[in-house]
């Protein structure tokens, strides 16, 4: 599935250490992504689909593709609820 960032949102994205902080100025909400979630966000931003991201995350973090895909889908669901992803 192709993932699309919501470019109409007033998002401010800032890297702090290994974390990524996303501030939604429209809703005054803050989302902090750990290193792994930040990597997933960057791959989504590059336009990669869930399966391709899962392959890269599995390789980089030495986990199964199934576990990577489960984690990605959890993050995607959270980002869709916050309207960060369409």
C-alpha cells in the first residue's frame, strides 16, 4: 500500500538526538518518534510502500519482516488517526 503524507497539515518536523518530533500546529499536538519510527517516517516520506519499508527495517534492525510490518502498520494507524498520513 502506498503511504502519503498530508502536505496540507501545518506540520513542523524536528530531529532531536535519535528521535524525530512532529508538531501539528493545527491541532497543537506533538508526536515523538523513536529512532526506529523515525526511520519508518523517513522511508514513508521517500514514497516507499509498507512492504518495501518492512524489508529495509528488518534488514537494518535484524528483525523479521513480519515483525517489521506489524510495527509499521501500528505507526501508520497512529499517524492516520492524527491526520499526518492520508
